[in-house]
C-alpha cells in the first residue's frame, strides 16, 4: 500500500500511480501555468487536474506561489549546485563552459519543459515571492559570463555580460526545440561559438567536457 496517499482520499484515481501527489501537483501546475498563465490559474484548477480536493493540495503547498517557486528553482538549482565541481574538474574554461551547458540542458529537460517559458512572466520578474529564483538565475548567468569571457580570445568584441546572457538564453532554448540525441552537445557547441571558440579548440573542449561529465555521472569511478 502506498502510505503517502493514506488519509487523503482522492476525487478520482491517479492517472500516474508512479508519481507522488506532490509530483502530480507540480506537473499539473506546470501544464496549467503554460496553458493559461500563472495569474489565471487557481489552486482549485490545479487540484481538479490532479484529481484531488483543493484542501489536499494545501497539505503539500501553502499556495500557487510556492508551487511555481519550486518549479522554477528545480530548473536552476541542480546546475548551480554543480558549478564549483565543474570548475574544479575542467581542463580550462572552454571545457567547463561546454560541460556546464550540457548539464544545464539536462536540468531543464528533467523537469516540465514549459517552466522556462514562465521566466519572463511579470510575476516571476517582479514579485517578491520569486526573488530567490531571480537571484539564482542571475548567479547562473554570471557563471556563464565568467567562463565564456575566460574562454574567449583576447580580441573578442562582445562583453562578458552579453556573452553570459546569450549562453543562458541559448541553453534555455532547449525547451522549444524537438528532442534529439545530439541536442545538448549542439547547444553546448553554440555556447562555445558565442565565446569565439571553434575548430579544433572547440572539439578539444567538447571532449574534455564530456569526459568531465562522465566522471560526474552517478556510479562513475
């Protein structure tokens, strides 16, 4: 018996018995936020999409701000938590930039893909409830800026802040593109190209970045 559901009778049986009620709420909210917008989505609508009572939703989340914040944080924190490890293990800034982009693509694809489309929503950009997310996304952009600027040739005409923002937006573009096995590598190569790293240097950085990612994979070593 799944004790995580005990004491919380559902309006209907779950369509996804492999997901916890908390995960189902996050999935349903992400879909509804993408379909109707954050402001127009009520906790009642989220609960109905999951098949639970509205009161049961409040057992897991105080409100929809907290639901969206968890979705947003899950789209940046796993990558941000690996920044120091990637920097320490990479053979140069270009390899670190490549590895960061590949891992960031994986982070975004691990969650609901529509979450990244909410980054520019007025509430996310301005409301105090999402200040933590804005800070963390800004930190991630700063890391991209530092790595891209360090990897770029001395005569590169683009400033570090522009490079960082460009890399971040290119990575976040993954949510709008059809999936294919090479997509993460293509996006990482695009970040290298933005920094002016191409040809054999880019190929060497990609190999080193892939080796680093393999070493970071669970069970490696």
